[in-house]
C-alpha cells in the first residue's frame, strides 16, 4: 500500500508553487494543467491591461487560477488521506 502524503504538506506546496500540490498527490496531469492556465491567464491579463496597473492587476487572471488550485489540491489530498486511513483501519480490524 502506498503511503499517503499529509494534506497540510500538500496545502503548503500548492501555496508555494501552482500545481505542485497536485503533483505531490500523484495527479501530475491536473497539476500541469493548473500551472499552464496560471501562466496563460497571467500573460493574457498582462497583455490586455495598461502599463499603469499594479502587479496584482496585471496578473490577476493567473493569480485567480492559482487561488483556485490551492483548495482543490488540499481537498483532493484530504479525500485520499481519509480514504487510505479508512481502508487501513478496516483491513486492520479483520
């Protein structure tokens, strides 16, 4: 049986780098898609805003997708962690 990673570690990874939390829970394609869309929407909002906007305003699209990836990675990690603990507890009681 594979050891599951602590969901709080996944949360920290997702906060530090977009997509890293998903990669840590072995969902690399989903993590790479999030990373791609963070980059894509950052560039898109950078190109479509004026130079007098703040850094946050110029990259708002990418930051929004990044913010969406954080709870998604944590939720998926928590589900895997809970499921693995239930399976381990059920098989240990037999």
